[in-house]
C-alpha cells in the first residue's frame, strides 16, 4: 500500500464531524458516505485522513511501520501536544517499547491462563441471571446484566480492593472520550478527571492489589525483570482503562442484537455453543470501539492516494466491519455467518490483548441467560450514551419470558 506512484492522487475532502453528537449516536450514514467517497478521505475539520473501507483499515492496522501509535492513538499528536496522562505502554507505543509490556500481558491473559476462571464466572453469571429473573420479567438489561456481570467478574480477577469499583465505568468513559477532539464530551468529564485518575493510579500500586490477580502477576513480571518497576503500574492501568467499559458495552451490544433478532435468539437457545459466535458477530455488527487514530511515519499512499508524513489517520473500525465489499449483507446481525476477520478488536500488533477475557465473560453470561430465558424483547427505545470512541449504552429496557 505504500509504493509511491508517479502522481499520487489527492483525496476527496469532507467537512463531516465524526465526533458530532448525532453522528456518534448513529454513525452508519457517515460510514457509508466515507466508504463510497474513496479509499482515503481528508476530514477538513480536524485536518486528518480517514480510512473506512475494510481492505485499507485492515492493511493499515497491520502496517505499524508506516502507521505508528507512539504519537498517540487519539487526535492529539504527542509530538506536539502534551498527553493528558502518561501514554499507554501498549496502545500508544511502537516496537521495541511496546514489546515487553505486550508479551507480559499477553501471557497473563492467554486462554490457558483463563481456564481457572471459567467455573467461577459460570456461577456468578447464574447468580446474576437468577436474581434478575426473580425480580420480575421486565428490567433494564444495561445495569442489570451488561454492567452487573463484568462488575462482579473483572475487578476480582484483577485483584482490586472492594472500594471504588464504581469508578471503573466513568474512568473508562473518560479515557475513551479523550481519544477524540476536545468537544463537549471531554469538557463534561473534566470535573472528575483528577479524582478518577487518582483512584485508578492508586489501584495500580503493588500494595493495592491482591496476591492472586492479574495485577499481582504484572508486578511479578517486574520482579523477574520482564518489565521495569516503572512499567508495571502503567500496564495495570492499561488493564483498568481498556478492560472494563469495552466489555460492558460489548455485552450490551450483544444483548441489544439478540433482543431485536428473535430468530437468532432461538438459534442460540437450540445451540448454546453459539454464544461465542453471537458475541463475535455483535462486535462486528456494533463495533463497541468505533475508531482509533494512527500517524503516518512517512508519506504513504493508500490505493494510490497520498497521505502526507506525520498526519493523523482515523481508522473507522465500525465502517470496515460493515463494508459490503468484505461482508455479504453487512447490516444484518446473523449467527450463521463467520464474523472472524472483523477489526472490532483491531488487527496486528495492537490487536486487543484482553479479547479472550471479554469472550469468556460474554460467553458465560449469555449461556446462563439462554438456559433460563425462552424469549426476550425490548419494551422501549434503548438509550445510547455518546462517547468519542465507544459505542456505548445507558439503557436496554427488556421483557423476558422465562424458560419452563
Ligand atoms: C485499547 C486501549 C484503550 C484504552 C486504553 C488503553 C488501551 C490503555 O492501554 O491504557
């Protein structure tokens, strides 16, 4: 994608604002426009380039040498602007800096290491589902399931103490808003920024973490010399920044999909082993993480279009995941398709390191729900919560018919 042509094409220009409130709540029309406008579109409002086609998003994510992350995965360019917090050693670093933290965390969060969590999470899922159903057939599935399950499961396995766990969701909301422009969403987060950051930073200390969790395992890696003592708390911070809201909104996307596609729910009821496909297809269909930025390290051409060195490139993961050139009937939520290859978890060296944790959380919750619920449907409009990066939710009002 980077062979310089004789005369590289200048990209079409759009003045659309992908971070405007109405676009964040319903991004599909802009996604279609950008995919159809060309392989690269310049967004004049922010002076960035946009990739929205699957082929080019996928290729650029794999090409970390030309599309770097060390200048920041948000709109701000760290070479010119001071980051709002010390940059992530994973998301906002390139090789070789990125590699040791990545190796350490990948091992801790790898499928074999997660085996021992499965039985406990199944019990938590059954308890939460039973408790919700015991209180009636109508409830808000966002707080009652999508938020409640990760809140029970995740902080325990990280090794957090009991106090302040309710800070995880607003902290993540703030982190993901901060990748966007300094719009009203970022302004609204400002009053709690110091307090939430202080709480998260305090949880990253060795003394704050129980002896058996992911957090302690990160510190143990530092004791072995696989990380420095300075790196360890930042790797714990990555877990707390990226591991909670993403899973909550991913599970919410999946519950929304299943509540609005009764035939797919029946398919899942008959074959509970489809729970993992259901989650994966929901990630493709909704893309809980909608966008990330990269920065061009040199002049690069994408399908013959020039992107000048050092400019920011906005990767539309959500648009790629519904590109009709890659996915037949892309707007359909369909458990018979193979959603693998979607870029909802990214691709390449920065591909989501916690994806196996998220899948196990979703799988255990969905399996418990499918065993006890014959039918589910929305009883009112679901409510989304605008965020500069996340496709997030506040309410999923539902009615269920319990299984006999
Ligand atoms: C993928 C992601 C999102 C948000 C924060 C981080 C990573 C981090 O490493 O802090």
